[in-house]
C-alpha cells in the first residue's frame, strides 16, 4: 500500500486536553477583515530555510458567510494542499470544509459538513473512503480557520481565553474535539519581509506551545506565526489593513519562487519513509503545524 503525506491544521499537536475539559466559548469580539483580503507568507523550516509559501484569502460566500482559504505550495517538492472553510459571517461558526492535498505520494481529499450538533467527515483516498461523525459543542471552530479567528479576539495585555476546536479534516484519522488556549502576553516590534510592524504577541496552547504576532491596528493582520516546526512570515498583503502593497525582493522571498533548501524539500517528499508499521502516524515538519506520514487509511 502506497504511503501518502497529509497536511493538517495548525493546532492538531498531540492533543493534551480531554473532551470533558473543553469550553464552548465564543471568542469572536470583532471581525477585522474586509469582504476580500489576501495575505501571502513564506514558510521557513526549523533551520530557517524557505521551503514553501502560504496564501490566505477571505471572500464573501453569499450574503451570510465567508469563504476562508489556505493554499500551500512547495514547488521543489511538487506538493500542494488547500483548505477551504465556509463560516457564518457574524459568528465564524463552520458550515462546510473542503481539504485537498496532492503530491508525489498520491492525492487525497476531505469534506466536512457541519449540520446541527454534528459534523460528518468524508475522507477519500486512492485506496478507499472513510466516513466519520462527531458531536460538536454549541460553539466551536474548525481548526483550519484558527489563523483567521485568532485575529478576532480581544487584544489587550493579559487577555486569555479557551475555546473548542474541531479538527475535522486531519487525514484518514477520525475527527476530534480539541481545547485551545490563547493568551495575549505582550507587544513586540517584528521584522518580516513585508516590513517592520508593532504587534501583539499571542501564545497558543493546543498540547504544544505556539506563538503568533498580529498587527496592533484594527486589522490585526497575522505577521508571523511559529508553530514549533515552521515559521510563517508575511511577504504580501492586500486589504484594508496596515499594509497596502507587497514585497518581492530578497533571497528566497516571493510567491512563485522555489524553496531554497533542496535538502528539506527532499525530506518532505520522502517523509513517508518514517512510517515503519501499519497504522503508523509519525510527526515530521509540517505545512501548518505538522505533516503526518500515514501508511494505513484504516487506522484510527
């Protein structure tokens, strides 16, 4: 059976909180983006080498919803993945998630439909399909929207909150509920390819420490994100926030430029070799938090 590399959402990191401890909390205080927004990031590995790019967009979906999209490209590894989530315009509660991944080791897709108090998840791979259903708290967010919804919290010194995340499309593994804790721990001036920005630092606990920096203006644009395996740095933004144009110069910077490290591209392409047993699931450097090498579709 052929092994496939699957990217999953930002906060699925060895979940440390039991379902009984999850708080169904509304964390949205203000939605800061316009109806159309686009931000591009370079993705650095843990050695500081550029290995890919991420494009995040916001678009209207009818009169009462947004389409939140993340598109990753790893040119040298010939690897892409895209996550689209339709959420309510006012509350950002998930309605529908589509996830597609394509690379040298194969293709896979996932569809999650949120109806009532349940989410039904269909995973499709070349070797079969799997359907799972999970109970959803009355207030919860899809994990593929985390980098968006973190922008909506109350940015003030010492603010902290916990909420329920639904990790619906996470490769062939079944969906799960996850408790995520956020804390605004201070302000920092951050240098990224797009420029220098005054930011709020948010520390995230989802079973593993992560950090995210957001501009201090009303747009609260994500400038930098460190998930422990990789770092995202802003290189381009268009919308109504504090950036109005783009940056396209510098070594290894640019939407269409290939990764600067062939060694790490090879590691990503061949990461499936890590899996050594049937139903194995091992952590390796990721796109939005981690990549999983999975060699059994039926594993749970």
